[in-house]
C-alpha cells in the first residue's frame, strides 16, 4: 500500500511538472567591443547587457516552447513592460524535442529591429544533442554554419564558421574566431552555463566602413528565481492571450517642470554642438524632457543651430519616442514653420514604429483633405517615403499608410498630393 501511495504521489508530481513546464533564472552578461574604421577616422564603442534572463520551457502539442524574458528591473510589473524593447517577454519555438534549435520567435513588438535583437539574446544557446560535425541553424544574422563537438551528453563545444543568407555565403561577415561552450543542467533539459567568445569582421556599405566586433558572453544559473505566482510564469504559449498593450513612454517630468528646465537644457545642447556622438546620446538620455517638445515650442524658441541639430538627431536616433516627438511637432500649427519643416526632414529618415494615435493623426493631417498650405502638402507627399521606410521594420504601418494613400487617390478631386505620395513610395522601393 505504501509503495502504491508513493507511486501515485510521484505520478501527480510528474503531471504537475509537465503542466507547469521547467523554469530557470539566469545571470546574463553580453559585452561587445566594436571598432569601426571609416575614411574620417576610427571609433571605439562598447555595448553590454548585464541582466537576468528567465526561461520557462513549456511543452504543447509535442512542441517545446521557451517563454523568455530579459528582466529590466526585479520589481517590474506587467503594466510597466514596454513591448517595443528587448525587455519584453517573447516565445521561442524549438525545432527539436531534446536540444535547442530556434524555429521561430514570436514577439509582442512589431519592430523587426527589436525582433532581430531578441534572436541575438538566445541564438548563442543553440545546440543539437549528440551531434558531431558541421550543420546550419538560424541566427540573428540569417543562417550560421556551426561545427559542433559533443564532449558528453551534457556538454558541447561549438565554433561558428560562416554566415549565410538565402543559401548564399555572406562575404560581408567573417568569423575570425569563435568558441562556444554549452553545459546542460544535470537535473533538467535547460542550461547550466554557456560561455562564448567571438571576433567578427563586418563590411558596411553605407557609410562605407569596416567593423570588428569582439564579443564576450556568459550565461549562468542565477541564485535567485521568481516566485511561483509571478506574472511571467503565468504566460502561456499563445502570445495573443498575454494581454499586453503598447506601453507609451511616460515622462517623469511634468510640462511645468520641463518648461522651467528649457533654458538649462538649451545650454546643454549648445555645449555639445561640435560633438555629434555626444549630442545624439544627450537626445537619448533626455527623452523625458523632449517628450514635451511639441508643447514647449508653442511658447519657447530654440537657438537656430540647436534647433537644426536637435531635429536632425531626433531623426538619427530613430526610436519610437523620437518618431512620435517629430510627428507631434510637425502637425502642431502653433509652432513656427521652420521648426515644423525641420521635424519633417528628421521624420522622413526614421523607420521606428509610432504610437497608433500619433500615426493616425499624422495620416489625417497629411492625407485626409487637400490643403493649399505648402508645408501641409509636403507632409502628405512625404507620407510615401515615411511608409516605405517602415516596410521591413514595421510592415503593419507601411500597409496602413499605403492604404490611406490609395484611399486619397480614389476619393479626392485634388489628387496631386496623394499621387506624389504614391510616387515617393515607389521611388523608395526602387532605391532599396
């Protein structure tokens, strides 16, 4: 009887474990030292992520799904998640029932740049159990050719050999050296430790440059885990049921506070006019202030050089915040025309997704009804360029603007603006 009791308990525990999947928290460290060589000189940059990565493996219909979340802060609530960032949860569909081979990644973001970065978070973890020799797997850059050595059934050594795209060897990316060590957990199918070092050379066409990326990566089991009732562990394999909405960046500054800081912030920008890299970083670091720019410029005037540099950099940094700011300035007719024109020039070079409300207002302003005002007509004409810039990165926005242009051609007597927008969209397509 006792033996039967223990058998039943073990059976119940096994079913519970299978229903809830396997969960592990990891300390995640990824550092890149990048050297860029251009005609005008050499730049040295470093990029790093030091965070915790949570992985919850769930099996559904015979397929392993790894629900992943790179944690931004340990106290972050579900409501605080920005879906257009690498710090939003995502799903990896596994191509194998035993190892880890990425078939697809399902993300909350529509931004293809963000989705590529999500690939980069987990693609180094790939391996095929008990496999020897060369094979290919998908990664953030396309398809990579791997040479794998199986040390034992819990330990693997891998080397990246070459990068492919659409079956063709990429000659713009070279692995000068590559070493990946994967050690699996003794008690589960997840990882215990993964370390990697890579030296990659890349050629970039525009601007013409060569880049060397020296990477150091380490994933280790974390000493602390999420509590069992944490919102992340409640997420299932159907991403449509997660209930996240786009999290708009909310400024921690009030409009009144931002107005009081206007002169100080203008002086900070003046001091950086001769350093383009520091100016761009200032823009990224001061989005709290800049999110009020459309209202501030109704009653404040920027120094002309500061204005020109600021709007150019808002286009250059190309984030959701910067695209939203440029759009709001552009359609605010209480702001002087010079600032609005500069915002248009900045906006036409962006490809980042915009908030739905902002995009709808921009489409309505430029395409809803013909205007005799030249700036307004220019907005409508450049909607084609704005659409095409988003064709790959945010295809839903491309389709939305394209549909609005088609509707304007069909419904308006004055078709010049809409036809010009369609023409600009085609020119962009030819140039790509």
